[in-house]
């Protein structure tokens, strides 16, 4: 089945006490398409940031996408990026993905071309972090989430 490669970009961090936090960019107003393709989305709480690029929205996005060592003051233990080529007439997702790096400069370039009319930004937090006891198993939760988001079957 077709996955979400052409309709999304996401960064997921395992941080702090094995909590999982991520930030996703979706084509369209909401991530309903992804929710239909990946039942694991129900394990996360989702909330939309924006659509306007206010200073608080920019700060919340920078906390995830520009993070290199901490997220919300919590040490990052692992990071995975859902990153496959895609584009749209108004916002070139492929160019953003190709140049993505966790930096303020990359985010500034993103905000120059972000199309709030056709894309939406969503933050997710794993609801069962208290059950995570080991880093390898927690990283696997993220890996499987990414695989299912791409439409691949886990092996």
C-alpha cells in the first residue's frame, strides 16, 4: 500500500525517561490519512501547532526540529527522521527534506517557504512512556512507527 512518504516529514526523539516526542508536517489540514494507514498513531497524543507561524509556534517547532542534545530540557537518547522525497507546487517538501538539519538556519529557511494553507504541523507524545524500561525497546517503538507510516510491514 502507498505510505506517507509524499505527504509527510517527521522527527521523533526518545528523550528523558524514555519518553517519545515528535513533530510531523503533513500535507493537508490534519493527519487523518496517516491515522488510517498506521494504527500505532493511537498510542500518541496529537495536537496541532499553528497554522500561523507565531513566535510560540516557532519556538515549539524549534524545540523538536532544531534539537541536538535536549528536548524540553530532557536529554535526547535517540532520534529518527521520517524522510523521503516529496514536493508540492507551493511548498517544496523534497527540498526541505534534502536540506534538513537540526539547526535554526534550516528552520528559518523552512518558515520562508512554509505553506500553511496546504500543510499542517502536529506534535505527538507517546502516551505510554511510563511503560518504557529500556532504550533499545523504546527505539524499536519509534522504528516500527516509522515503518508503518511508510506503508511497510514490520518483519
